[in-house]
C-alpha cells in the first residue's frame, strides 16, 4: 500500500472521528486480576477453548476487505523490519499467505524466542508501528492534537483503534475510562473482549513484550499521548485507556503473570519452534534446561517475560 493511500485512509479516519463525541456509553471498570483463582501448577488457565470466537467472521467497521489490506500491510512491515540486513538476527518471512493471521503470530513468536533482549523486542515492535504511518502524521500529531486537545486526541485514537485494529484484536468497542480527571474519561478507552493476538499466540510474554509495552511506547513517544493497556489473561480481555500513564504497579502486574496453561513454552510447541533454523533448536534446549532447573511449578511468572 503506497504512502498516499495510507495518508488518505488516516485523514478519513481523523475526519470520521467526530463520532468520538457520541452519547456516553456504559462505564467498564478495570477488573483486578486474581491469579490464584485460576492458577494450577504455576500457570493461568485462560478463557475456555470451547467459547473461542470465530475470529475470521469478526470485522472492523470498514469491512473485511479493509481488514485484509491492513493485515497484509502490517505483515509486510513486520517482515521487512525483522529481515533488515542491519539486524543482529535475521528472521525470514513466513511462507503463509500475506493475509493469513497465523503468519503474523509465527513472526512475532520467532522474534520473541530468538531475541534474548526484551528491550530490543520492544523497540523493533514500536518501529513497525511507526512504519505504518506517514511521517507527516507523526511529526504533527503531538503538537497539533495530543498536547492542545488531549481529550479529543484520546477519543480519536480510541475510535481509530477500533476501526483499524479489530482484525488484530477481535471484537472490541469504545468505552469510558473511570478515574480520568477531564470529562470522566468518556469514550477514551477501548475494551477488547477477547484478544485474538493473545488467543492465537497463547503467550503472556508475546502479549507484554510484542504488543503492550511497544504500543504504549509508540503512543507516548510518537503520538504524544499516554496509553495504559491492561490485559486480563484469565478472560482474554484487554482495556486500552488513552490519556492515562501506566503506573509501575500496573506494569509489574502485567509482567508478573504466571505462564499461560496453553503457552507453547510449556510443552505444546507450535510448528515455528521446529523450523530448520538451529537458533530455535538451541533456544528450546536452553528453555528445557531452565525448566528442569527451576521447575515450572516453582515459578510465578512467564518463563520468557524477562531477558
């Protein structure tokens, strides 16, 4: 997709974002996670597979064609960044179709397993998000929108997230953010009802290090707008709170989750962990040694969350 078409789409989204001032919606409170209720042998069970949505039938407001185009664009930018000749580690694109969601999960899973430095993963993922936007948008948005009109900016970003991110996250809706000082946080949040990216990757580390932290970094550094993302691993929900700076406690809580019961690193290895690359085999051997030494049952956090 060319820069001109991307620019046009973003301008349309900004114009249509007047919908952000629709009548107030029901306020959804942030639910504190209680790991003990679902923890078995150091893991979180997560939402039941029996109620997993048919994500292929869930589309954003602009329809399935636009979702497919956005998915293909994201996949192309992610592959380009991971296969950059200047990288310390090269990760080739998936052989799956460009609009196959599993291809994105495959690439992010490889990135999470092959890069030992979590900070490097954060920066790579943030740079992918930056590459999706024309430079003039990111150059001007903080000074034209985020700083002079923070509430409007938060509402516009919430609405645009639903429009442009449903293909990635599944069903989601704009909602209110309790506790915000201005206008009660009306329409400044997005509730993801059961995150597709988390569901398909089944890894808390991929969620935190490839999505939550870099997305918060992108909005703070490049859009000039604070964002707090609050995943709930027991339900699969995620609450976006635009205009809210994450606290150290909230960040630590997200990182300290036990490993998800269906996480690939817990034994149910998916196919990308068995590719031809020896890097994955070495990583698996190291992981097996770590599990044997520490014991999954003795851990209270995801094995891959930290460096």
